[in-house]
C-alpha cells in the first residue's frame, strides 16, 4: 500500500506534496525510533533538494502539522498529543481541494446534469482517491513502512 500510495502521489500530485508526504512519513518513522531527524538527513533520505525540503517542512511547521526544535536533541517531530495527519488534510494544505471536487477535464461547471467528456469515467476515480487519502494517514504509512529496525525508504526514483 505504501508503494502504491507513493506512486499515485508521485504521478498525480505536485513535487511539494510528494516531498511533504515522503518527508513526513520519514519523520514519523524516525520519531517511532525515538529520533528527531534534521533537514539534511530528511532531504537525503527522501531524495529531495535540501533547500526545497527545508522550505516545505517549515511551511508544515507553520501549519501545525509537525514541530521543529533547534539545538542538541532537536530536529523535526510530530506532537504525540495530536491526532493522526490524514493524507487528505496534507494534500488540501499543499494543493487545495480541486482534486476532490474539481472536474477531470478542467471545466468550471461539471456535474451529473452537465457532465464533461471524462465525467462518467473520472468520477469513480476521484471517489476512490478521496476514500484512499481519507482513510490513510502519515502515521499509518510510516507504520507500514517500518519493519523492525529497518525503514523501507520512501525513495521512489
């Protein structure tokens, strides 16, 4: 499931969303081991540019998705008192909600009464994707990617 989710993310979503998800999954997996990874480690592990990764993670800190602590023992971590971060919430924060309610053909007015040429085939795909990202969280993906002490790296490329 993790590989499939990340493949979908990499082909459907923009790079910011892809790097955000891969970074957050890595952070959560490391937090589960009692570690708080720093930006250089995260960027290297998710195979992403360092400065772009830093910019994305700082935005996620401002949104309250993760916490950043400087100094010895610092790094990025999830607040254990917060609920799991759904993939849908992350995607909406990085891309908006167009994927979940927009037209697959890009029309502004598209519905059952005024369908676009793709409506009949795109609607079930959009519903399935909405279900997938609503049911999965960063934490659930991190747990699925963690096997004993070995992290199945979220690197795809």
